[in-house]
C-alpha cells in the first residue's frame, strides 16, 4: 500500500511538474506570468510541509495528517475547473500545493517507521514513486497530443482522488520510543553549521531546477519534439532515477553522504550545461535526462538518509518538513521566478540553464567545506 501511495503522489508530480507550463501556455500565459505563477505556487512549499509536522511529531498521528492533507489537496485542486485567469488559477493551485506538500513528510515518516530506517528497504519502496512519475508523464504527454493542453488537470484530479482513497487503507505505525530531549534541541540542531551548509546547498540545487521544472516541456516543444516524445524524455530521466534508488543504499554505505552529494551536484551542473549548449543535439539531450538519476534521485535519497540520522526520532517529521520547505519551497520559488524573468519566451533558454549550472556548482562548493565525519 505504501508503494501505491508513492506511485500516486509522485505520479501527480509527473503530470504537473512537466506539463503545468504547457497548460498555462495553452491558456495564453506569457513566460513571465508562468514563472511568477510557479514562484507563487512554490512559496506554499515553505508553509505546507510544516503545516502538521510539529503536531504529528507530538501526537504520533502521521496517518491522520496524511489523510486530511490528501482530502484537502483534492478539494482545492478541483477549483481549477471553475476558475480562470492569473489570480484565480494562482489561488487554486497555491491552495493545492499548500496541502499537497504537507503530505510527503508524513509518507516519509510512516515508511521509515515501517522499514526501521533501513536505507535499502526505504529506497525499494520509494522507487515506486519514480515508476508512478514515469507512467503518468508518458500518459499525460500522449493525451496532450490527442486532446489538448487541458488534459493535465483532468488526469491530476483523477490521480488525487486515487491518492486520497488509498490513504484510507493505510495503517498507523506505532510510535517509536522518542529520546528525552529538551523541546528547544531541534533549534540547536538547525542552527549548527553542518545543517546550515547542507540546507543551503540543497536550496541552491532546487534553485538550479527552476528552468527545468518551469520550461523544459516548452523548451522541448520549441526544439521540435511532440508531447509524447517530451514525455518519453522525462520518463527516461525518472527511469534512470529508479535504477539509482535501487543502488542508493549501498552507495551511501560505501561512499558516505558528503561525497555522494558533492559528486551529484557537480553532475547536475554538467546536466544543465548540456541543456544550455547542446540541447538541439538529441544524444546530448538523452544524456542530460539520464543524469536525472544523480541530480534528483541520488541527491534526494542521500538527503533523506542524512536527515533521518541527523534528527532524533522526536523531531524527524519537523526535520523532513524543514528540508522540504526551505530547499524545495524557498529554493524552488526563487528558481522558478528567476527562470521566468530570464526565459523570455525561449530566447533566454541558454542563459537560464547556464545560470542553473552555476547554482549547482556553488552548492557543490558548500558541501566541500562540511566536515566528512559530520555527515
């Protein structure tokens, strides 16, 4: 059941992340408006993950928070069928994102509790999220070709309904014995230079994803690819991610968190450089998409492992929420807004991906200065 939960959660991302820009472009939005709307929506990722995190850690009722979040996500998303225009869609999609991003920390805590924090077992369940992303990305790309740019919102509503229904069949994991720590100890951990360095590097990586998340499908279309071909390219990246999830546990044990994060961030910089300079050469585009295994898959698996070990049981949900809200929320919003400013209907694509590569490199530099034994 947890595997299906991941499949549907990330399947929803497989529809909206690549194709929300296509949907908005079909509604007549400019690239600047798309960037602004993406940024405003992504700001909700700052608030969303923390919505129930503190209460969930205190009560241990992660499943209840997951079910409520899934229901509110479905209800708020359905507003897109009745609203139009920049602010109408911004409000509807922002509410959806507010509740949607509150779901993942609860799924992660429940799953890690079930597998007793075993990285290999966690990654084998989590890879179903990548499979869901692939399936829904390919299906959505094909349906856009067959029907219209409105297809993603219909698919998303169906997936969110399925997600809510599946959460009703999950069981709460009995809370583990939490360590007796002062309630302010989480802030001592958060203020530590090791965590500050980690979260800053994570934020920069998400900034670098701005042009990709906001405009890759439009970029591929401008390069002459169909919706189905774009879906296949995105699916290729996530298929590589599935493979890396299977291997991630052993890689983390062998190489350690610091060097995996450093190498993956350097590889991410190479990925964005390829998109900036050689995207019209299809073998380069295929290579770039294959590197998604490192730029998202391995970075995410390693980051989750770091947070699980860095925070004690009592504060893991809040630790997950802080990671998602700061890295994906602040970093994602800044990246989306910056990409929208630079993109200029595709004329600034090369500059946008070049700046993304620099952000990823800066993240790698920060990781270098974190002591290896601290990670």
